[in-house]
C-alpha cells in the first residue's frame, strides 16, 4: 500500500507547485502595494488549499480503510 500511496501523493505535486507560485505572487503583490492583486492571489491560495486538503483527507481515509 505504501507504493500506491506515494504514487497518489506525487499526483498532488502540480497543485503544490501552483500553491507555491500563488504564494510568491501574493508576496510580490504586497511588496508592490498592489492590494487588488494580493486579494486575488489570496483567493487562489484558498481555493488551492481547499482542493489539496480534500485530496489529502481522501488519501488518508483510503489508506486507513485499506489497513483495517
């Protein structure tokens, strides 16, 4: 099961990169005092975080059920 879980987690990598990019863009917007852009990047960060949270929860539940 460990190998399968690792493969599943690797599939999350594009979303993690998207989150990292959005965080960088948010920081840049703040440095430039662009509050409108900062707010947009915060929305993107929140949406991506929610998506990742749901996926990680599903992976955890799947692993837990498989180990019963």
